């Protein structure tokens, strides 16, 4: 932790809230902390802001140390140039939108504050609502005031704690776009806490998956959602096709062969494990390809699995299917196809289907 | 109408409220925000004057302030006169028996401020002092005003403790509540009635103010 630009965080403690988190966020980058509720996301954010002091660890930004347990450094929040957007925005209820923002401008001479605050409100498209109290603002408007207030301090990092959880879906879509626009203008590390995986995938450059205060994996959304480091991560990022297997051997062209409940499957992944080693494997929905009944399709010969459709659920333009493979009906396989494909192929509960598990998507992990 | 007694009562009430204001804010904040060993004991001690019979409480204060006690001795050495049966002694007693009326409403007021609001103030760059002035005090203001009005009214009306610690020295410790009792003893019905009516009016105004402040407190949803 020295003179690197951006935010570096390493936190460790056993109790009262277990923490073992380590990540960095460079200027202009959006890092999402993702995990179920109670996974320590908010505690980590509060530790960065200085509202919580963990037992061990360090927080540094652009070469400046905010917290270092070894050197007994712990700056209070008002001395850390951090912008924080709270889950329920925590706007000051006795102040107007403009006053809320001006409160975060103690660094400026009093005469300059109002003009600057009006400018910030304009930036978040709230001009005209300067004199409104928080109770007279909608959820989306409150969120924008909270963002403007967080930026009013000219922070070195922006921390967002579930900033979209308190607004309706339509507003959320609009706010996503605004945050995406804003980050381009800001060029500071942005840490976004969310339990919503889709939100993280949409907004973040990288994500850190958290469970019980531990960062289990940090990587791009694509990495984390297709190549999870462990079955635990796989389940946390909503990958449902997680199974046990054993290494059977290796392919000449690279990649491994595994046994799965009597079936032999190939993967493109190169692993150097001796045959007989127990592994876990996962295949994201997108790599499960339906065999068309009328003509052969891509990857026909890759890891075919036949079974019976157990359930079909349409969500928007997609059909989410669960099939029970004939070789072992206790191992349900989940996949999705566009709704029109499901219709054309006459998919319905009780119908027999064959799918291919594409070798490039079949990902091996250590056994649990 | 015993104007001297009324003025002593008003002086006592004003000084009590002014001295209790910072004490109540400090103690109310600590009790609302912090957890420490023995917090329950402290809260029980603060509430004690609410349940203890005034004469009993007055008796212990009399003993504690008397010439034989450490407090009484230090006072005697510093100021050259005794503490009991003086206005200063009465004021000290008044501050102590008003602690629950000052601290408890303020504690509730600070408790009602969401922790995120206080964290937001710090994350806005406000030092603890600035956060107290700009965020906490304005939000707790209705509770603080309620506490002040309750302490004021309670001081005007207190009888038992005032009599025990202050005696009934005209021009020094005879308050209006004691003057009323004196008038009744002296069969001065008219004097007692006038002063009682005045205290009744003050009590009504007090209750009205408390209700107005607590409604103001509801303006900001928690």
C-alpha cells in the first residue's frame, strides 16, 4: 500500500463481524461488492469511510493512508475525503435539497457554496427543486440529492451502498444510465455495494464476491460468472448447474475429460490433475445448447445429455427450463432458450430433449 | 401576592434550566449513542428523583450538603458560608432533582436520530462539533425544548425538597410554592388563591408548549 493511484483496501478481523476482504479500485473504475445480505458489504464500505474501525488492515487512497492498524492510524470520517451514498440516502430531513448539499462544502468559503451546490443539482438534473425538503422529493430525486451531496465534498472516492434498492424499477433503469454517465465524468474509484448481480454485471468493471466478510473472488463480471473459483462463488453468482465429478483423463488437443454420474464429459479447460481426483464443475446457462429436432446444430457431438423437461417458465422473451437427465434424474440441469425457440421445438414439461454442454463453457473447480 | 418569593422561584427555575441545558445535552447524547458497562445503573440513578419521595430525597441532600459532609466543608472553605439554607444550595438541589426531567427527553431526542444521519454528517466532512450544531441539535430541538420546559415548571412547583434543603428563609430560599403553604397556614386565603392561580396558569402553558414541541418533532419522519 504505497503510492499507487486509486483505493486499496485490506481488512481482517474475526469478531464481532468476520472480515477478510482485500481489493483495489483504480480511478475511473467501478468495483461492485456483491454478496447476500449479511455478507459484510456495508461494514466494508463503512470501514473505508471511517465510520467503522476493524481490528486489522489498511485503507489507502492515492498514496494517503486512511487506516493502518500496524501504524495505529485511523482517520475519522470527516478527515477522509470520501463521498458516501447511503442505502436510504440519509438526507438531513430538516434541510432543503440545496442545504443538504451545501452542508458538505465546509472546505469552501461560505459565499461560494450556494453557486457550487446549484451547479451540482444541475448536474444530477434536479434544478428547480433546490428548496424542497427530502420528504417532498421522490425516491429517485432523493437518490440524486444524495449523489450530489456525496460529490460536494470533492471526494477522492465515491462509495455507493445499495443506491438503487429504494426506488422503483423504471426509475432504477434511468438512474443506472445516469450513474454510468457520471462515472465517465468523475475519474475516481467508485465502490458499489449491491446484492443484485445483474446490477453489478451492468455497472461494474470488476466485481468482488463476498460471503461472511470474505472476498472469495475478484474479477471482471464475465470472469466471475463464467469461471468461478469455487462452487461457493458459483452459487453466489446464481450459477445453478454445479455438479460433482472426477477427472478421467486428458485430451490430446488440450483440456480434460471427466466422469459425471456415469457420463463422460469433455472440457476445454487445461488442468493438471491426476485421474480419479474429485472435482466440482459448473456450466453457465449460456453454454447449454439445445439440439434441434429437425436438423443438427452446432456442437451436436459435444457432451450430449438427454433427459426430460421437468418445468418451463417464461420470463420476458426467454424460457427458463429445468430438465432431468435420463442417466441420473437426481441431477437437474438448468438452461434457457429464447421463447420462440422453445415454441418451435415444442418444448413443454414431459417432453424429451437433448442438449450439448459446450466444452468451452464447462468449468472445473476444486471439490468442496 | 409574595413577589419576592415569585422572583426567587423564577431565578431558581431560570438558573436550573440554563445549567441543565449543557448537562442534559452531554448526558443525553452519551446515553443515547454509547454503550458502556454500568449504563443501566446510571440510567436508574438519573431516574431516581422521579420515584423517591421528595422529603426523603431532600433529607439525603441536606445530609450531603451539610457542614459535616465533604461537599459542605469544601463549600464552607471556598466561599466562607455554608451551603444548606442558601440560594446556591437550593440551586444545586434543584439541578439534581431535575436531572430526569432534563436528561430523559433529550436522550429520547438524540436516540431518534438515525445512525446513518450522523454517519452522513461525518461523511460530509463535518467535525463532531459542527455535526452537533448543524445536524443533531436542530433534529433534537423539540426534545430539548420539552426538557427545558419540564425542568422549568417542575422547579417552580417543587415543595418537599426545597423546604428540606432551603428552609423557608424569606428573600433567600422561600419559593412561591412554600409561600402558598405559608399563606394557607396564616389563613390568608386570598394570597394563597392568587399565587395558586398563577402556578396553575404556568403549568397549563407548560403542558401546551410540550405538546406543541412534540408535534414539531413529528414533522420529520424517522
